[in-house]
């Protein structure tokens, strides 16, 4: 399902890279709790369309090194990893694609190192302008201590809980058709702030499994080996990343395709609307029905949108 990885040195770590095809380079950056494997449907499609498709296991994930210490997972280090990957592959810049945390890192890279990004493709997470206060405290005030990002910052409870039964974790996390946006909007406020610990305590979840047994086994093996602490450490840098953006121009001038999902209930429609004045060359496509795991849930549509948009831009 994936080409065999090769390994490069980047920013002091050994990074596993999955690569296929020739042509303009497209680097795909995964989020949580994912891997380069999350782009399995895109790698071959992009290669067949005449692109050099590249997907690394990001820092702390899969077969890429995971140094100990929260500070090693700040966005500044993750951006340096991507710059080091460009250098190792002999590239000045590339087309970048990001989903979930990969999207967050690429939005920051687009502000801080825009010359490294030829075109930008973002799945699910819009460009969110810098908040006036520490984002963790903002989330605490809005959603409470049980909200998963707040909980990640308060303790290592989640690291241990997820690690005790990774198979159950992926059974609960990676599902589709769980709740439609219209249904979610009718829920009381206290039910709109997800607690992953409470979700893990349930024996059954709604919707349908997103992964086949073999695909789930791939994730389970990788996270059983590498654990959850380093991936969760990305979340423990929200405050550090927020501080680093003080005084930074928030406007993105790179040609950008945003692919959203109507039923991704983590993101509100008004957040996507608010992004648009900040991204000067923006195309927005929304998939319906579709939840958070867009490139795995609707791979054919995602591939078509990416390839058509890139072909149009390159012509």
C-alpha cells in the first residue's frame, strides 16, 4: 500500500520518507494520530498524475525519531524538519499538503518561511488568526478542563490511556458517518467539547469504522512501538507556538487550496469564513458528507480536487 521508506537526516533526526513518482515535488504532512500511511491513497494517485509524491513520518511518529522533551515538538522544530527534508531531497521548495496538525504546521510555515512553499493545500483546519490570549487558556474557558487539548496540556493521563489499548483507540477515533453537522449543531453546548478520555471509556462508538482490519493493524503496530507521548507533545506546544507568532504578519500570499469537510465538527463553518480575508489567493472546496479524516474517507474526491487544482495552477 506504500512504497518502502528511505531515511534522511533532517534537523538532527532520522526521518522515514515514503516516495513515489517523478515531477514537481508534493510533500504531504500528516496530523494526529496519523502517519505517512494516512496519505496511502494520495501517493500513488499523485505519482500517476506526474508528480513526485513524498510523505514523511513526522517527528515522534512511526519510524521517524522522537526525541524526549516537550520543547522538541514546537512548530519551529517541525518547520525546520520540513526545511531539512527539502535539503535532503535536493529541493529548494515544494508543493505542501497538510491535514490536521500538518495543516497547523504548514500555516505557520507559510507565515514564517513562505519562500519554501510553492503552492499550499490544506485539509480540514483553516488558517486561524492569532488569538488575543494564550490559546490553551482560551479553550479552557470555552470548553472546560475535559476538552481533549486542555487535558493533554494538564497531564499525561491521555498518553497512558491510549497506550493501554491502541486497537480500541483507533476503533474509536477513526470512524466515519458519526454525526452530521446539522445534528451536531442541535446538541447542547456541554456536548460539543470532545473529551477523548470519555470517548475511550465507551465500549462502542457511533458511525462506521474507517479502516480495514489490515489498515487498523498498521496504525496499531506503529503506535504500540512508538507510543503516544511524543505525538501528544505537539499539543503541549500550543502556548509556545502562540508566543512565537507575536508580531508576525498573519496574511498568507501563497496560492492555497482548502478542502474542508461539512461534518468535521471540530471546525465551525464561521472559522472557514473568517479565514478567507487572510489568504489572498484561496480556493475553497467542501466535501459532504465527510468527517475529519478527509483524505482517507473521500480519497477519490480529494485526489481529484488536488490534481485538478495543481494542474490548473501549473498551466
